[in-house]
């Protein structure tokens, strides 16, 4: 029997592969998306949907994201569902509550109230940040490969980045000048970036730190439906443009011939699906399980192998709407002790969700757990709920008497219904536990401008890499950049479709 053939088979349903699939389907390519067993953005227990992690859309002001939404005709629906946050976020620590607002006059009043002694230094920092944003936008708006590999790609990239305020590694900006190391404004910049990036926060270049801070300060938005809606909207676009999605299907291996990917073999049926391109949307570690052992050796020799540095742990806490303090922002970063490392319950990211029909609100709290602590202390997660709640109680007064429900998809424990004084076991416990915690990786070889890690091309021809590890430092913006780069490579392989994409009708839409 003749096997089915596609222009591109995309593995995964995270943001990066879905954006790439939608772009290719829009450009006339026949695409197939396989779910690869990836988890949904939310999970169900006790008859309700709960978020797997906090979600704030941070790429609203990115020229790459705007270009993608324009091409997919998603701009208007996105604007209807997105709400800009003001204040964008809050930093709370002993003796300080700082609101990062988008109103310039209100921001200066806030700085004068909390940090009057360093107002000049902070003004210089913001001037530098805005200038750097303009410089980087001029680069991102161009149709470049991230990171560049071929001679012509490196030449174009070098020309685009030749006259900027930052160096080739994303440094040389001297962000804080003479600001003391212990000053809280450093935490205003650093804390949001620790949760916005897909890379080890200690590895972020100065350029990445500035970009992530500006993404929170100027571009933070809440989307009705959260991450689940974003995935659903992209899935709908793929199907509208003729693409095929099999969320329950999984590729067991990538079929290769003479050093080139020629398709995939499905896990359950053993069916061989042919493809001109295979695009992997998962981690590099999961990619190594799909291809022969030696096939990616050249990639590892050149760029090194990523290593897990942190795990992201999420705790969902349900409280009555009146228990949330007046003036509490939708995103809060709470530092318990600024003298200690910003890991575990010492630094909370709190996502305050809108009240539901029963006037209840869910606080979705995220913390970063060090890899060594998680893997070496077998009982670390057993008491993590109580430790996170202890830190949260310092932000939300009288929390103990208001908590209704507590649950985490990551610690393997049952949902705690404190209002009814009972525990509810999950119906699908295999979708919970430590292995479901998202990982934050460190990358041995920083890419151009300190933003990228791994190229779109792999050691195998026509096997492309499109995941959060491609441009990890920029977080969500990096996800759009990785997807656009992969779509660019596939489109350029077909000259007819490339000419159509550059036609007047496309330019008018963009």
C-alpha cells in the first residue's frame, strides 16, 4: 500500500511547532501535526479545569509576533481577547511594594515613593532599555535566520547587527551603572525575567535581561482562555488552511535515508508517513530518541548538550474573591528574603485569575526548583505545597482562613478541598507528578547576541528543530522567532510558494 506523503510533518503541539505549522499551511504546504503525547495547557480534576502553569502573553509588542498574527489573520481576534495589564506587574518584598505601571507619570511617582535615592540611575536604565528595544526591533523585523548558519545567512546577520549599542554576545550595555548590588530595583528587573525565559536565568545576557523586562513592563497582556486558547486558535488556523492534526498520534522514529529525513514511523500502527521535511517541536533530548544515535553527533560537538538547571513547580490555590487584597496586580513577584537565592518558595510568581461565576479566584503560583534538590531529595515535593502557602501568606493577609482548594499537577498528591474537608483523587494520575514539571535548561554555547542556542537545521538534512530551546533567552518572543525561522527555510525550498508569499497580496495583508 502506498504510504501517505506530506510537505512537512510537525512533531508536537507546543507554541513553536503550532505556529510553524500554521504559517506553512497558510503558504500552501500540506502539513501533518502529531501530538507526540504532549500535555495540554490545562488539566481536569473534580470536574473543573485548572492551569498547568501561570500564563501571561509577553510578545504583544514583538515585531515577529505581530508579523505572524498578521499573516495568519489573527490580529483582530487576538486584540478582542487580550487585555493589557496596568500595573504590568508588582514586586513585593519586606518593606517594599513596587508597581510597574505603563503610565510614565505614575511610574515616576512610584519610583519617587520607593526609590527616590536612585531615580537618576533608574531613568538612565530606562533610557538605555528603550534605545536598545528600538535597535533590536530593527533586527527582528528583518527576515533573518536565527541563528545564522550558512555563509549568506551569517553575512546578512552581521550586516543587520553591525551598528548597535550591544556587542555580538548581547553584552556591553552596563545596565545598572553604580546601582548597589543589594538595591531592590535590580530585583524589579531580574525577577520577571527569571520566569519569562526558557533559559537558565544566570546565563541571560544583558540584552536578554533588558528585552524580558520590557516585555513585562510594556507588553504584558492577559488573554481570555489563556494558553489553552492560543493553542486552540492556532490549531483552528492549521485546519482552516488545509492542514491535518492528530493530537493522539505519536512518531516512534524518524525515517532516514542517505543522511536525510524522509518521514516518520507512527508508534501504534507502525505506519510510515513520508515527508519532504520533518520538524521536531520538542526538546533536543526527545529528538535523540527519534533518530539513530550517531545522527546528531555533529550538532552536539558544535553546540554542546543542554543540561537541566531548574524545574517549574505550579500550585493552584482557590480563594473567595474578597480574599484577594485590593490593589493586588494580576502578576505579582514576591521575594521573601532578598539575601537568599531566588529559588523555591523564596521567590513566587503569582498569577491572579479573574473571579468565576461563583465569585471565586484562583491564584496560580509558580516557583523555580533547583535540579539537584529535586533529583537528590526524594521527599522534596511532599511538603512543597505547605512551603509555598507559607510564603503566599506573607503576601495575602489572613490566607489560612480563606483557602478553599489547593492542588498541584506536579507533586503527585490529591486535590485538597479544604472547604469540604476532603481529598479528591485524580481520574488520570499518570498525567501528574514530578515528570510533568517543565524544565529550564542551561546551554553550553551561547548563540548570537546571547539569545539563541540551537539552529533550525540539524545534522540530518530536512530534519528541522523548532522548540523553546532554539531561541530560549527571549521566551515567548523566541518561540515566534524559532517558528518563523523554520517556516522561512521550508518556504525557500519551494520557489513557487516563495514567490507567492512575496506577492503583492501577501504584502497588502502584512
